[in-house]
C-alpha cells in the first residue's frame, strides 16, 4: 500500500503555479520582443513583459519571506549524497523499472539532483535574469544612478542567455515531473500537496 | 482653398448689386468685410500714402519706409536679403549667392529667374546694389491678399501691366494692382513664406519634401502644429523673428538642443525654432523611456513618419545627363507619369518623384560642409556630397536625424575637377533651357560666376542632404517601437548604438536554440525509451 506524505504546503503550491504561469507568460512575451514571432508585437509585448516581471518580483518577495520564516530554504542546501545514484537512475534504472533511489520525506522533498538544479536556477539563472532585466528596465536612469561604461549590449546578451537557460530548464523540468513512481504522481503532488510514495 | 471661394462669392454678390443699382465702379462697390479678429492696430487702407497708384515695387517700398524708417536697414542684415551666410564653424561662405546644388544648380547668370524669390527688386546680374533701401521688397512677406506675384524672369519685380512673356511667345502675364496689395499688408503667413519656400527647386514640393503647398492649410494629420482648424501655427510661430531676422537655418541647423524650453526672461542665444524650445528636453510624460530615447534621437525621427505626405510629390532624383533630347521635329520633349507629374524634360533631364517617403537616417551634429565651386571633386562610384553632414555616435553632439537625400547627376568639369554653374534660365541664345547646348551654357555660366572652365564637360553623381523637420504628425501617428526595433529596422544604417532586436546576436540565438532543441531531443528520446522499456516489464 502506498504511503502518502504532505510535501507541498498551500502557499508553496500557490507560489509554484503562479510562478509557472508568470514564467511561461514571460517566455511568450520575451521571444515576441526578441522578434522570434509576433503575437502582441514589440510594443505591447514589452508592456506585458514588464508587468509580468514586476508581478514575479512581488511573488518572490513573499516566497523568500516564506522560505526563511518556515525554514524551508534548507530544502535547497546541496548534497552530494546519492547524486550518482540519481544519475544512474535517470540514465539506466528508470528504463529497467528499478526502484527510485531517493526516499522522499517532508524534510527532504527534493531529490539531490533537484536540489542542485533548483539551486543553480536560484543562484545563477534567476539572478542573471533579474539583474539584467532590472538594468534593462531602468536604462533611462543609468546616468542618474551613476552607471556609466556598461554597454547595453552586455545587459541584453545576459538577459537573452538567461532566457534560453530558463527555457531549457522549463522543458527538462516539465518532463521530469513525469518521472515519479507513476507519470502523474509528482504533478498530483504539486496540485494537492500529497505525494504517494512506495 | 477657402479664399478663392470667398472671392468668387464676393464677386457674385458684387455683380448682383451692380445689376440692382445700375452702373457704378466695381472697385467702389465691393464692400470689404471687417476682419473678424484684428491682429494689428493699423488699418493700412486708411493711409493716404498708400491710396495712390504704384507703378513699381520700389515705389511701394518708399511709401512703407516713410513710416517704417528702419525696416530696410534691418532687412539688409539678413540672409533673406544678402543670400549670403558665413558659417562660423566651417568658415565657409554660403548662401544662395555662392552655393551650388543638384537641383537648378546655381543662381550665377540666372539671376533674373532665381531672384523672383529674393526679398528685393531688380537683382538681374552680379552688380546688384545691396545698399539700396527702395529695392527691399516688403510685399513678398507682408502681402495678405494672396495676389502678390513675382514671376521668374523679372529679377524679383512684380508685373504691374499685362506683359507678354517671354516676348513673342504670345503668353500674357497679368498685371497686378500694387495699390490694393499695399493697403492690405499684414503679418507673414504660411502663404507668404510658402510662396518661395514651398517651391524651392523650381516647383511645388520639389526641393524639401517636408514643405509644399499642402502646408498652406494643412490637416492635423499632416502637421499637428499648422493644422488650419486647430493650432493654426504660421511659419513665424516657430521661426520667430527679431529685427526682421528670421530664426532657423539649414546652413547651420541645431541638431541637438540641450537648453530646454525657452522661458521669457531667460537669457539664451539658442535657436527658438527647435522642438525643444517649446517642448523641453523631457516631453514624454507617461514613458520615461521615450525621454531617454530623445537623448540620442531627434524628435523629428519618430514624429515625422514620412515626408511629402500632403499629396504633392517631391523630387528624389534628378539626372541632368539625359537632358537635351528632341523629338523628330527638333522640339523639346516633356514626359509625364500617370498622375501628370513631369518625369522628363529636354531642358532638365529625368526626374524621380515620390510621395509619402520614409526618410533616411543619419547621425547629425549640425555641422554642414558644402562642396563649393572652388572645391575639387573626383568622379567615382561614390556620390559627391553637395553638403556633407557632420556627426558620429560618439561626439556627444549628434542625434539620429531623418533626412531627405536628394541624388543627382549634374555637369562638371573633368579637367579642372570642379562642379560647374551652367546658364540655364534666360531668353537668350546661351541659356540651356532654351538652346539645349551645354558648351555655351556652361561657358557663359562659369564666366558669370568667375571660375575657370576647361571646356570639357562630363557628368558626376552627387547627393544633397535635407534635414526633415516639418510635417510633424500627431502623437498617435508617431513611429511605433517596431519601426526601429526589428530586423527590418528603419535605423538599419545607424552605427555605434545597440538597438534591441535590430542587433540580435545571431551566434547567441543559434547556440540558445541549439540548447533548447537538444533538451527537447533528450526529453523525447528519454521518454520514448521509458515507454518502450515499460512495455517489456
């Protein structure tokens, strides 16, 4: 009989899904602005992208506060334990129907690869996008803020690099949600909060 | 548009009155309605000095000067009178008296025709007396009747008696009544300035592209400031004058105005005709980002989406080298396009016309250096600039400006390597327009301008830049972001700045999409193997 664990609390689920929606909308408008396709057109896409970005910043303020007050930030402390086992599982074990090497608990709800990936996103890709994005947004105030000698091209390039990395992450992330003990297990957990474990 | 209609209506009323009241002098009968809005404290019809017959322009001027004693002296100091301008930066002596362009080329030896646009009377050759007060033409700028005309060929004089011109042609130029015109003087208007400035280059809209007769009574869409039913600016609203000297110059334009809006009492020597002079340096209230754009981009770049928008085409190309063809009977040829605009004339060559033209864009710092008749030119694939614009992305003084670039092919002297000043207009046997003979025309013209001519003639490709600054559209019609922020950017040729989207890095995009593609591929392969292997178990 499968055991059920309450892993994702209400705020966390709200945070995840609103963030998911915002990021996908930011992606949609980003590549519209970039000229890859035209849905809203440059001008409107910039306006929507800006609104969505501010919304996400607001959401992050709450999320950071939540993580530190609840101590949930510790879920992202990287570990080397079982990393190789996870790599083995994703590259070999999963095809042989081997058991998942990671036993999920409320205190360790992310497997070691997840921890590394999310930490990478939060420490590298996220800040890259935010810093370049905010610089981009306040380009007209650079002189007043004393920012001189920074080429706009660098800022733009950083922002675009971040966007591609986030898109690649999004694809892998969505796929790996199907890699639970049943294909829908992780997704259900992210919706209901309850994860079934064997 | 309205004035002729009113005039016809008045005539009709007048005729009706005549029928009802028996014979009377038509002049006495016409009741002149009082203007609704008196903008002046003097009614010139009441001045005895003007209630007489004037047989020439100078006679009118003498009457004007009896009261306006200093006016002629003021005019004498202006470009409008001298047709001469010393550029303080380049030290070049410019002005219509000196420069050579790629339209009708030069005024030398063509004075009687060209000076129909001079604010003076009698400039028929190089010996014109620039000290004469009575030869100042007050009416050219101060006529409000719309009847004042100075036909080409009369050295800036109006025609007061019906005259056959050219002599023997059978064409009659109607004489005008200077007395009536003199009694109706007033402020300058779009019509008075436009009489010359709309017709630069020899016809309506030919030269500038952003100035033509459609600005006489424009709609809001054509010019948000001059909008005849709205703000109704005249030229003088921006081009303010002081002691008859009118602000604004194409010889030394203000490319970047950092002084902000002009306020009374604030000392400044800046050009009052710039956008900034009224709107200041941060005119965009909602979008700070646009004010940032405005630190590098001239207002005109976004706010004048296209020029020649009023239904009158402007000349884009003039090829003098094809001039001179005759038909089977030896007569001069004229070809017209579908809309009836001349595209070839034996006396002038081929033209290309265009309406609603997107400008070309350049970095411009206000410095203009002319290629003068004394400068050496070299025939090559590169067009010789008639006027070379200064500017770069890094000089701190340049803005991105819209330009009409007028391209021409014109005669030059391949031995002396100079441009030439042909004698074109004139009812004589050397004027090119009559005789189609370059040898005679250039020999006479170069003698008049006082420069050596080898006798050899070739044609050289030239270009001339005209900053676009009129025909300002309402803000809703200003350029959208995508006009520049796209791969087909209007600013494609602008170097030295990073423009998002225009300057997308292809390598970065290729690497980025490759990573995304490989991730997708990995996901699909992984997923496919999972599906296959799960069936085995």
